[in-house]
């Protein structure tokens, strides 16, 4: 975990704690809530403080998923520096963090209000002291100055929940949030992406209910009367209320709804985001080439007017023939120097399986099935050429952003681009099966020849790791062990079997680049990210003049 990411979390948590404490003591100590606290006790503050934290986090929750806004910040404000851009790469992690806080505060808020409703009801029935009964039985002018929202003994807590604005919207908000959070679990998101996708759009219901929820004004405070009602003096003189000047009948009002003021800005930004996505969706996308690669990998080469990309960026694809609403992210494997953009799609779910089957049957081009494209959007890999030395680590189909980078390097060498700052690249690719290497080996062979011709064979060091094999494959490798090229890839660099010894690899990179800043880029599983992140910290020298490693990970 980087220090800047930790700093961001600390600031965010500090704001949450400040808001919670500020509003807790506001409701727990405020004179205007004296009589309300007499009925509800500390549950009043425990209901309202989480509501304030909810408002703050509901303001934040949409911002990390405004992809175009993040790309604008990343691309247009480079003055923010590497540290700022690295925080943008944590957008999904921050989105999840905020969601956890919303879930926690919703639970506290809901439980506290369940207690409040029960105590309101018991006060109405006279189960508590005379003051609680008197406050619950006050005559009300125009149904606006009451304190207890349960206006008769026939109104049960359940009836209040399902007949009041605050109650109905509260139930809707809570159910929507439960469905959104549970369907976001890793196992559901990966195995049943459609379930995750559709239930996540309940956020529309969630925000609609959230804006309306406060209009119920169920939490009420004492208003100023003329002459004023002094609660501390009059609380023991119930029979004198309205009879003596010092104790006029107390009046109450609900607080003005504030949630909409917190969320209106992000909601407008998100609406603009979706409008921009729709405009992009309506733009025509043409198919340049369709290739079925080994290991059930589909390559789509697409052309779209005005489309400009950078290395390592990704797009969202939508195929209306499969699903009108589903959009899936794919890293582009083409280089910015090419006149098309390409994606490689592995069969890992219903949507990708249907797309590959459609392409296999040669239906996509012949009947002109539409493909919607939204993007491109920036990722950590965009910054690869900002480093003198880069370590690129891909696992399986996670090699895709590095295909774009390596292709771009090939074009830069071909065109003798003087702006290429990077002077050394270490590339690692981990795969479970041999077929996965095939579609990418051609590019590596081109790079091998290009580097040799220019006398720069040391520019690119690549190591391929096969993490799964059977005995027949092992026997085949042993027979051809003396061959000049690898039996799996046809490359001069032989395939390694097993997993990398990362301590050995990092030590080698540090030894070969004693005074460099090394960018370590990963597109792969979270477990590997944890390992590499720790290695970057371990092998970064405390002397600022020596080798430093910076970890970067692709996030969608």
C-alpha cells in the first residue's frame, strides 16, 4: 500500500469521524432537541450522526465511476504529477471503500430509527413518564407543530414505517443497498456478471429514495415561540403549559431536507457522464478484422472516426444483439501509431462466450451486428514511458495492456522516435497453458529482430513462465532442449516452468539499474499485486540517489 493512498484514506476517515462527532453532539446537546431526546434518548443522536456521514459518502460514491471525468483529470492536468495520477488508479478501490461506509452507516441509522419508532409508540401509549405522554399528546395546529409522528394509538410502528414518506423510502433504500452490496461480491461479479451489472443499477432507485427520504421530516426539533418556551424550566410544569407566560405550549418542526444538496452535484456529473457514453455509443464502429486466436481468445480490430488512444488504455464494449444494457471493459492491444484499435477477449462468462460463438459462426460481419464503444479511458499503464526502467508483469490475458506498450515501442524504434525516454524494459508473462502464448509470440519475434538490427538487444528482457503442464509436454521439451528456439513460442528466449522468484528478479533489476526509478506495472490477480507491491517497498533503496520501485496496477 503506497503512502499517498494511505494518506487519502486517513483524510477520508478523518472527515467521516469529524462529521459523525459533530452531528452526534449537535443532536445530543442541542437545546432545541431537549424534548425530542426525552422521548428518544441517545438513539436520536445515533440516528442523525450516521445520516450526516451517509450524506458525505453518497456525495463521493459516484465520482470514482465517472470514467470520463477521471480521464479528463488524468490527461488534461498532468501538472498534478505522478502521485496524483496514481490515486486516480485507485478509483474502484475508493468506490468500494465508500460503499462499505455507506453500508455500515445505513445499518446504524436504520437500527437507531427502529428504536426511535418503538419509543415514539410507547410514549403515545403512555408507557413512560407524564412528560413523554404530554409531548406525544400535544394539540396540533394544521398537523405541522407536533413532536411525536405517531398521532394516534392505532398507528403501530409497522404501519408508520409503511405509510410515511420516511418509512417507505427508508425500506426502498435499504433493500436496494442490500442487493447492490451482496451482488458485488467477488464470486458473483466474476461468475454472474449480469447479476452484478443489473442490480448495480438499483443505484438509481437508491438515490431517488435518498433525495425524497428527508422530506418525511420524522426527526423534529423545538421551534422558537413568542414568548419563548424554556424547556428546562417548563419540563416539570406540564399542567401550566399555555397558562403562564413562561411556559407557552411548545411547538415543533421537522428539519429542512439536506441530502439533495449533498448529492445534486455528483448526480448532475453522472448524468453528463451517461449522456456522453450514449453519444459515443451512437457513433459508428466498423470491423477491420476478426480473428479467433488459440485458447478461446477473440481478437477484434475496430475502426471509429475520431478515435484516439494511448498505450495501456481500455474501452467498454456493448453488443446490443447479446444485451442492450451490458458494457464490459477490455484493454486495447493495439498501439497509438496504428490506424485501428484492437481488443483481445477471453471466454470467461456468458457475454464473452456468446460474442465468441457469434464471431466463430461468421455472423458478426455478414449481418452487420452493431458494436458500441465507450472510451478510451486512462489506466496506470499510460505512465510507462515516464520511467527510465519499466517492469511489466502480465498474467494470462492480463498481458493485453503490455501488448499495446510493446507494439508502440516497436513503432517508436521503427520511426527512430527521439522522445522515447525509456531505456530498459523487463517483461514477465505468466500463463497456465501453452496455447495462450501463441497470439503474442509474433509480436515478441518482431521486437527481437528489431532490437538486434539496431544493436539494442539489451533494451528488452522478457521472460515467459508456464505455470501448468503435463508429462507429455515435459517429455517434448526435454527432447528439444538443445534447440536454438523455444519449442513453445519459437522465440530465442526459452520458456520458464513454474513461477518467478520475485526476490531474484527484483535484485537483478536493482543491480542492473543502480540509480534508476523503476515503474512496476501489473495486470493480473490481487494476490500477485500484493506480492509485487511488497517487493517494490522491500527493494526500494532508502538513499534517494539509488534505485526506487513504484508499483502500478490496472484497475477496472
